[in-house]
């Protein structure tokens, strides 16, 4: 195994958990409008190996809202899209690709872990977690409103690595720059 030693500690850092909570909450989800909340992630070493997202939303009609997570590079994941009929609230709801139930099959108030509605969070794997992340909520109805109480990004990062082939060859797809390459 060959790895890019991002923190120059001469050790392959395979799994490091990092939690980043948004600080610009609570925010009102206005009837018939978009809500954007952002949080800056900085100083995180490595690339995303796994990402979960926790939400706490108070809302009077869950089926009126769509929630998306947007990475610093602009990649968007739809977490939930107009689900829950006339049910209320996302209470400590965690979106996790490894959950056993898709949010579409759940029942409000959504509590616990669910797979995202449409896209998998694994689409963010391999990305640099640093930068501004955005949570976007679309309130479709002009009759209902709510509150984004909190949201948290749960990263597991690792240093980039490759296993060599039988001849010792390996390749990293990275942007030009200086890197420390080590082997396990």
C-alpha cells in the first residue's frame, strides 16, 4: 500500500472521524422559498472516506420540503425530496448510506438513520472535505413553514492510498503539487 502522507507523520491514517456543525442556525424555512445554510470546513486532513449528515428540522408538513447537500466543488446530493405526506419534523435524523431504511420508506417524525432519498452520499467519497458546504431547503408550499434547528456533517477521512500491482506500479489522480509518498 502506497499513500500520500498529508500530515507528514510517517503513518498511514486510514480512518479519522470529524464532526462539523453549522453555526448559522436556527433559520426559518419560509413558505414558498429557498433556505440556504452554509458551514466552513477547514483544517481537515485527508479525503472523504465516508460522510453522514444529521438534520434537525421542525416543519408542519414534511412532504412540502426538499433538502440537498452541496459540496465545496458544487456536487449536489438530494437527501430527501417531498416525502412524509402530512407528517411533521426531522428529529435528529441521520442520513447514512449504510442505514437499512431509505428515507422514502420511513414515517415522520423521522428519527434515527436513513439512506438518502435519491443519491448516495458516497458520491462525495475521495473529495477534499475542506471548503464551504451548503444545505439547501426548498419549501414548495405557500401555506407551511418550519425551522432548520441544526445540521452536522460527520466525516470519516483517510489519506489517499493505492495498492500496487504485481510489478509495484501505482497511480494517484491528484492536482499538480508537492506530495509526500510513503509505503506501508
